[in-house]
């Protein structure tokens, strides 16, 4: 079954996407695990990670190179 694209939601996300620490990013969603992966560097080569609630922030030095969002579907707004 083909998924529909909600252009309004994409438009609403643009300001957030442009404020990310990198102009290039890779996004993967594992539906079975309900985990969203966002990478700002490929490969990330993170040297440290910090968990803040259900988000894991991956850093290389002081630079954020990616985030992992656990229970990602909980972040959907009705």
C-alpha cells in the first residue's frame, strides 16, 4: 500500500530541518523497533553518547554527529 505525503507537515518541518547542526543529514526509521535515527555525519564515528529522556545524542568531541530517538511514534502529534 502506497503512503501519502502530507505536504503541510513537510512545510512545518522545514524551519527545524534548516536549524540542524548540518546541512546534510540521513534519516532512517525502524518501524518494528520504533526507533528514528538521524545522522549529521556519515559515518558518525561518535566518541561519546548521552541519553536525554528517550533521545540518545551522539557526539564526536563537542560536535553533535547524530541522534537516536527511541519510541519515536510517541512524538507524533494528533
